[in-house]
């Protein structure tokens, strides 16, 4: 009952303020602030089934849930410095769950082991714009080479803090910021940032006061772009990221290549101990007609696995549906095929299949491990008519490992996006 009252009373009131001229500071014109406001209602229905094929513990994770996201973005007030505010109201509803099947990431889990019937959260972001540069303070979804929020369930992971994006020089974008808290995809609480500890790689998940970054993204020419980002999770790790991407017309198709290197080391008091990791990655794909053929290589060098913030998606070439192939020393290769059925007169229908194989993983318990994962996706999005933007998606994965539990997984997703303003 408390969750329901929180959603029905607080969230609409905040959204009303966020989209009302009354919210503008006295003496500041509302022109632009209101006229350029947009609002979108997005909804997703996900059935998630992860079946563990072996090993001790919970045999499967299986839940069904529905999510609503109302995203309101104001325009900016006129003047040299324009101000605005964004609001994101989120509601998650349980459709099916059981204490022996929780842990899918769709729903929270109460102290009694059961998922609540609903949960909700409100994110507010103040913003300012000067020329071509912006400042955001509040709830954020930064998409960076060093940090990528998880958005693969009914509600996204979000962060709290501030970030600035400076676009005053042609072809150069500079970003910087500090994050202090996160709300996980299935949680309403703002929690401290922690380090990921998949497969007990670092002996624990350690808490940090903040995450800082500064990044440069530059387009050298229309076909060539580069990035350098420096980030650190305070008192845990520091990470340098360098990336280059190139696109080349080749025959009747297009060849895209990308090189990435992420160099990570311990920082400050080194709560997770010494960290030594260099993640080398190469991505190559060729698109022709409705076909796209891809090949990725990824190699971990150094004494440790790849470090990243808990709950987020690491920017790795072979981070796929279940695994990240980021153990210390691990080598992995991926082959991928995509097809867009628009070439066959069926716009909105697409197919993807990929296979990733890893070996040379240096395990914390000793020895060397290997694993593989196969993913298949089929998706259709209605392109026109009264059901435009309705999406149907099936995601299937099989994962087999010599050092972790084998998994078969299916996700059935129905999504819909409706512009309101």
C-alpha cells in the first residue's frame, strides 16, 4: 500500500510541476521551456526464464512483469543561459513470481524472499544550456565507454550526480562528471556505487563514494572517429579508454572497424586490492543489402579481470546476453550475423544470431577455464498505423562453462512507445 501511495500522489504531482509554467523561476519567460517540452509514455512487458542446467543453488529464475515509464523533457528558457527540468516516473508491476524463482532483475525482492506486487520511482534532472553546451544535475543515464547503465529489464538503472557536455569546437565533444549514487533497475533506493564481483573475481564487491570521468570524442573525418576517456571509481580502480572507429564503402556494402583498449589499475586506497588489466578489443563488420556479418576479438591481459561498476553493462566487444568473457587472461572470439527483412518487403522485422567462444581464463580458484555462449534474437516493430511502435522480441541464449553454472535463457518482450507531447 505504501508503494501505491508513493506513486499515485508524489509522482503525478512532480510531473505536473515539471511540465507547468509555474515551475519556471519568477521573472523568467516560459517561452521555449513549455513550447519545446516533450513527453513519451513507454511500456514493456517481459517474461524472463533463466534455467540453470547444473550446480548447486536456485535451479531457475523465472518472473513476468510489466513496466511503465513516463518521460517528460522540458525545453529551455530563453536567454544566454537556458534552464529546464526533466522528469522520469517509473512503475513496475508483478505479473508472476515466486520465492524460489526470484532474481531475474525484473522485480525487487523483499526480506521474506517474495517480490512486491509493484514498485515505483521518480527521477528528476535539472539542466542548463549555454550555446552548444549543457549541464545536467540529478538523475542521469550517462552512456560512456567507461560506464553504460543497464536498460535490459522493465525499468532502467539510473545514477545520481552531475555531468557537463561541451560542444563548442567543431567535431569535438568533451564530457565530464561525477556520480555518487545509483538506483538499480529493480530497486527504488539510491545506493552507494560498488564494484562488480562476477565469479568472485575481486574477493568482494566494494563500496565507493563517487565515480568521476572526463572524456574527449573527436571526429577526424566523416568516416573516422576517436575517443579518449579517463574514469575512476574512487579508492577502487582507475581506467583509461582509447577507441578508434572507421567506416569504409567497400563494393556494394560498408565495412566498419573498431579498435578499443581499456587499461585499468588500482586507485586510492585500493579497496579491491591491486588491479592490473588491459582489455584489447577489435570489432569488424560488413553490411551489404539486408545482411551484416561481424567478427569480434577480445583479450584480457594483466593479472586481473576487467573491473566495472556493479549493475552496469561493461563496454566490451564480447559482453553478450549472459556473460562478459572478462576473466583474467581470457581470450574470446565472436562471430555474428544480422538480417534486416526490409530487403524482403518486411520493414521492422530483424534477426540476429551470434556465437562467442572463450578460453585461457585464469580462475581465482586456480587453473584455466573455457566457455561459450550462443544468442539468437528475433524482433518485429510495427512501422505504421494505430499500433505504430509496438515491438515484439524474443531473446534466446545458451551458455556453457567449465567454471561457472551452465544456463539456458529465454526472454519474451512486448514493448510500446507513445508520444504524448
